[in-house]
C-alpha cells in the first residue's frame, strides 16, 4: 500500500472515530481508534525490523 493511501486511511479512521465519539457511539469510536492505532503500529514495526 502506498504511504499516502495508508496515511489517508489512518486519518479517516481517526476522524470518523472522533465524530463517532462526539455523537455518542462509544463502541464504534473505540473500535476505530484501536484499529487505527494497531494498523499504524504494525506498519511501523514491520518497517523498523525489515
């Protein structure tokens, strides 16, 4: 995946998580925040150890 598209995907997950948190959808926002963090950390660790 291109770095630009990966950054856009992580940013969209984060923004949608914030909107979900504001609107009261706490479970959805928690899942989106967690998936954005895991996705970002997996890529960084893969890049660091390669």
